């Protein structure tokens, strides 16, 4: 009798617990980032982990080693075959993944780009780190301050197909066109594809080709770290100034050594966390990704979905933060 009773109790427990867990436990998100080995995306994955702990979904994450579009397409195809419910992607090529993501959406998979957008026809929503014009403007203001408003500068970007890089560079050019920056000449834009070696070689190329170069803006965490390394190796600390978007953990030693006096970034953990919340809301049918909607993103509160000015929806996570020798120690162990 006791056996039967405990079996009954166990059955009641299973029947009550399983439906409660089933709701979010059945959701699987496939995360695609630009490349493996980039600590920026390792931090974003921490945000997905944190959200998974709160919401109970499971997620897979992967990226190509070479920052390629083809590599991302293969990963997406794998996720479609595995039957994920949502794909969250930071795209290497804004146009290059549209077709495979359209077929994902045709099969009912929700698609959210984060960090670096997919073209609008290939996604349900995109989540930017911050207002793009601000990101471009603060980097120009900072390099102008560092070089004293005069001289040649260059941009060391990631890849020419990356939407976030191109958008920020567009706003940098707009800013540089202002009268107050008339003394600054943008001599070239080079691309290191977010790969450490290639970015280092591109920085070396700038040093060799432009002996009067006064400053570099590198709006990529991989690019700025390689540029700092190269400037230091060439004994040019303080002679070629450097700013851009850098990860505190990668840049702390260069900031303390004076290679980079100031740089910017937002919190990549929050980016992953926010994107995860949006994916789950979409899979549950609580969010379409339309302008004027909003969603709850846990400790980040309510996130509004806005119009990008061209009728496409987007959301943002926060503001860029300036890192200098005064505050870098507070952040270098966080991300
Ligand atoms: C690199 C990537 C990423 C960008 C950051 C700032 O890690 O290019 O897309 O947002 O830098």
C-alpha cells in the first residue's frame, strides 16, 4: 500500500512539475556570432547564459573561425535542421545571410540580429547596442581631442560587409565633415576582418604607408587590441594616438601603458541577455518585432521597439561608456 501511495505521489508530482517547466524548456535558440575566439562574443554568450538561468530555455552557440559569410550560412543551416525555435545572429555579411534566414523564417523560426544587423528582409527584429550616430560621434570627438584637432587619421575596421562597422563609419565621416574638424584628414580605411593577425598586419601597413599618421580609430574590439599591440611593438606609443571600441579585458594593459588614452564600449553581456529575452518573447508569440511594440528584458526593464527612420524596426540596449586609465581597473575583470 505504501508503495502504491508513493507511486501516486510521484505521479502527481510529475504531472504538476512537467507542464510548469515545459513552457520555456521547449524553447531552443541558436546563436550565431561573427567568429570564434573573440572575447566580445564570449561575453555576449554569458548574457544568454544568465537569461537562460532566469527563463529556462536552452541555446546553442557557434561562429566561423574565419569571420566568413559561408561559415555563418553553414551554422544557420545546421540550426534549421536541428529545429531551433529562434536564431540570434551578429552577421558578418548583412546581405549574405538573408536568403538562408528567409527560409528559416518560412519554417516558423524567429530571427533576431544583434550587434551587427542582417538586412531587414532577413530578420524579424534587430537589436543594436546603442544609437549608431552617437557611437560614430564620440569616437571622432575622442581622436580629435587626442591629436589636438590636427593631422592625418585612419580607420582600422573589421570587414567591409559588416553592417555595424559601415554604419558607424558613415556617421564618423558625417562628423568629420563638420567645420570644427577641418584640420583632420581621414587618409584611408583598412579592414582586419576582426582577426588578430590580419588587423595587426593592417596596422603595420598604416604605419609603413603613412609616416605622418597621427591617429587611428578602430571601431572593433579585435581591431583596436591588435592596433594597440602593433603601435607598442613599433615604439610609437603616444606618437600614433588610438581610440575606438575596445573590450576592457583586452585593452587594460594598453590603456595603462598610454597606448590608448580613451575608448568606448557598451556592456556585451547585456546585449546577449537582452537578445535572449526578445527571442523568448517572440517564440511565445508575445512579440512580433514591430515598431511601437515593447518587451520586458529582465533586469534591463522594458525595451521599446523603434523606427530606424526607414520604416524598419530596431531596439537598443544602452549607451556607450568611455574607458580611461581612471576607470579601467573597475571593468577589466567584468568583460
Ligand atoms: C568586435 C565585433 C563586434 C563589435 C565590437 C565593437 O568584437 O566587430 O561586432 O560590436 O567589436
